[in-house]
């Protein structure tokens, strides 16, 4: 059995889960998420827990078992407490500023870069060098954070760029200066 897939998903009292065929809707204090799961996966609610079952031990079903359970657990966690990713800007003159729901980043290009927040995602700027991406859909929060990081990923020589908070950037030694003989 999949170690992840066989674990039941506890449903907090503030969250409602509705299963209609292969469609799952999760409602909570932060919002509502809906997802179609693979039709081979079995879902049932049992005593405040959501249980995912698989029809066979085929490699495809084993992979889908853990994936389905993880996606549904993330949906439950998202509607209850939400997800957040923090990005840091490092470099002289690199800064971000809030423009309503969106943000504007000055990152060493000839023009500032505008980043528009998709629906259900909140972008917040703390100071001028930290960006918080918040939302209830873990997949979407990670995607938006990755797209912002992609604007100027950290470079290995000086470490300038946009990085995740706590991300370690491996640094390279620059080329050695001319030696006089």
C-alpha cells in the first residue's frame, strides 16, 4: 500500500466535503475548492475522515492513490488555513511596491515589471524587498510564486535576483584576477 495514500484525511469541523461521482468540493472558512479526481480512485467519507481507495496494485493505480490523497489533503488544509509563499528581492536598487491588488517590481531592467494577481491569490509587499503570495489553492500559490521568481532568478556570482525565503543559492567563485609575473 502507498504510505501516503492509505492515511485518512481528517476533516476539521469547519470544513464540509461533498463527493459527487469523481468530483470533490471542499468548503471552509477561507473559500471553496473543486477538483475532478481520477474515476478509478474510490472516495468515501467515514466518521469525519476522507478515505481514498484504489482498485488494484497496478503501478498506475499506486501512483494515483498517493497523488489523489495528497491533492485532497491540500484542498482541506487550504480552505481551512490557506497557503503562503514568501519571496525576497536581493540586489542594489531591487524593490517591489503594492499597486492595489497587483505589484510592481523594479529588478534591474530598463522598465518596472507589473505582476497581476490572478483571482483567489493575494499579493502583499512587506517593506520593499519581501513579497508574500497567499491563497487557498496550494498549486496556484506555488505557480504564481514560481512565475514571479522567473522574472529574475538568483544568479550564482553575486546572488542578486528574486529567491524564495530561506532558499540557499549556491555561489560560484568569479574568475581570478590577472596575476603579475
